[in-house]
C-alpha cells in the first residue's frame, strides 16, 4: 500500500489528525490501528470529562493548556452537529486545607490566563459549597461552570466515519511492526501489508515512545505506565451531587491525582481513578503485566525511570495506590475525605480501567507537557496524557500547522466540519 501520510494509532488523537488531514489537505491518509476498533484503549477508558483549563500551568503545560482552552467549544459544536451527548455540568475542585486553598488561588489565576471568563470560575468558601452541594465538606472550592461530560469513544468513532468519507483509510487489526525510515520514504511492515509512506505520524499512545525509540528518536526518554481504576456507585447515589467533585492533588509533581467523585454524562456515578504503576500500556490484567514485566523492568532500570524507582516519595505514593487497587474501602475512603457519607458497601462493580503512560526525562523527572519530536520522515507525539481527550482536536491542528510550516503538508481548504481551521490556528498561536 502507498500513502502520503501514515498515522499509527486510531485513538482520539490519531483519529483527529486523520479527520483534519483528510479534509484540509490533498494528501492521502492511512491510519494503522492494531485493535479491532478506534478508541479501543485510553481514548474510551477515561473519565469522559471535557476539562476546563484552570488546572494547567500556562507555562509548564503550555500545549495542554492551550489545547484544553479551545477543546470545550470545539467538542460542544461537534457533539451538537452529530447529535452526540455533551453535558455542560460543571465541576467542583475542593481544597481540604490551607495548602489546598493556596493552590486554588493559583488555579484561579491560571484559569483566567488560559481564557476562562470571570463568571465561569468562582472561588467559594466552605459554607457556600455546603449550600450548593450539601454532601461536600471542604475548606474552599472552585466552581467551574465550563466543564463537560461526554463519551470520547463515541466522539472518536464519529470522527473516524467523517475521515473515511473524506478519503482516509483505516486499517484495523493491523499493527505497525518493523518501520524502516533509512531510505527516501518510510516502509512499514504491518501484518500482511507493507506500507510505503512519505511521512509517519506516531500517535500510538502508550506505545508511542517504543515506536519513537525504534526509529532512533527520543532515546533519552522513558515512560512509566499507570493504571487508573474506578468503582461504580449503586444507583441510589445518582443524585448525591449535582456536579463532579475533584480534590486538589496533594502531590501535583507526580501523576497521582487522587480519585474524584465523577458524575458521567448519563448520570452514572463513579469513584476514581487511582494511578497504579503497571508494566504495559495495556496492563489491565495480571497476565498482561506479568508478560511485560521482565522487559519493562530492564528498560526502566537502564533509563531515567530508574531514579523514580528509587525515589522514596514515589515508592510511598505508589504503595498507597496499590493499596487502593486491592482494597475498595481504601479507594472509597480517599473520596470520603470530602464526601464523608459515602458508604463503600454501595459500590459493587469495578468501572473500566485505563492506562496513562507518563514520560520521564533522563534526569528522572516526570515531563509536564506533551512532546512533539521529529525524526527522519516522522513526527512523534509523546506524553499525550490528560487533558489529552479534551484537547485532541486543537492539538491535532497544532501538529498539522507545524507540518505545514515545514512544508510537509499543504492546507488546501480551511473549512472542516463546523470549524474554520484558520481561525482555530489563530487562537492557538
Ligand atoms: C484513567 C484516565 C482518565 C482520563 N480522563 C480524561 C478526561 O476525563 N478528560 C481528558 O481530556 N483526558 C482524560 N484522560 C487522557 C486521555 O484519555 C488521553 O490523553 C487520550 O485518550 C490519549 O489519546 P491517544 O489517541 O494519544 O492514545 P490512545 O487512546 O491510547 O490511542 C493510541 C492507539 O494506538 C494504537 N497503537 C499502538 N501501537 C500501535 C502499533 N504499533 N500499530 C498500530 N496501532 C498501534 C493503540 O492500539 C491505540 O488504539 C484520561 C486518561 C486516563 C488513563
């Protein structure tokens, strides 16, 4: 097979890229996806929130903050056009102590810098919170009204259908294996197929760093996978709160965010996610983790991740996450800090766990923002974590704009679906 551009991965990011490239350029677009469906992994195994950008430091998480600030309006317009659920329900971010309150003040400033309007973000004291949400206990909280709940799996499927209408080809059940970029074009062995392509875009989620390494890119970086687990609440909790409730993370420099009280778009309530270190981006089961353990542990010990493995604070936090993985009560108790009346006995079913892959620098630190790395005839998107689903459409446009600047694609049209993409690119700049 031949294509001008081959995207590896039909998660929400790879599919958003295919959606815009197939409409805005004259390049032929092929998407390789190893799973039987688009959004088979993290893109449907998440909390389903369209996150307001007040949580993201406009300097350290610049790309995520900019993409999230445009994501809400873009997904709202998309959902409306497709008749897909989009619930603008808002979120409460609660602080339980003085440190948390200081962090909320920082979030207020970040929210404003990231484009939220004054009436979309309110700092409340504990008694105001009690009037709004009688079950919630906290010192202070931010109420953000520009936050939504959706089904990102359905959004991705719908993007894929549109991309196909505009000529993009999706090969499902097709894993990109050997990739040879040493010649003028790139050759990819993918199952029964050999693909010859001018440009590879690596949007392979938890496998992105492995693919980058195999092409000689980002060799100084490593990753650690974290499984985020959920517990579903019984139906009697459906009206416990009006909005989802998040707590200020106690250790924001680590990817342990502390589980939330989640109200999903269809009213189901869950507690989660925790962040349990695992050995595979698909480490949902013991068997998969056991299979990947030997190679992953060697990889970690021979990279910057080794420093994290011997960091006492990381070890102690990871131990807490393990406990909340094996004990439902420990997990629910983390949320009882702000919803004290929750009863662990009212949670009978585990929710759908998803894995995030956090990139670690050679110095042993978690990388805060998404990374776009270039190789020969290839672009690699690494560390594409939360709020990755929220920001997928604008982030895809940002990547395409970089390709345009380098002369690798030419924008032939600017109207794509409900958007004039030149306007979005102006806002992203
Ligand atoms: C627990 C959890 C909760 C989250 N909650 C939210 C939230 O509420 N809001 C939000 O905005 N974000 C959230 N996120 C983050 C968001 O889900 C991710 O940033 C986003 O889904 C990443 O999309 P992706 O397309 O990069 O990756 P993926 O969805 O992982 O897609 C990558 C695809 O590449 C495929 N692939 C890999 N290797 C190959 C290969 N060699 N050949 C072919 N195909 C390959 C995989 O099968 C996969 O389908 C959450 C993440 C987690 C883990």
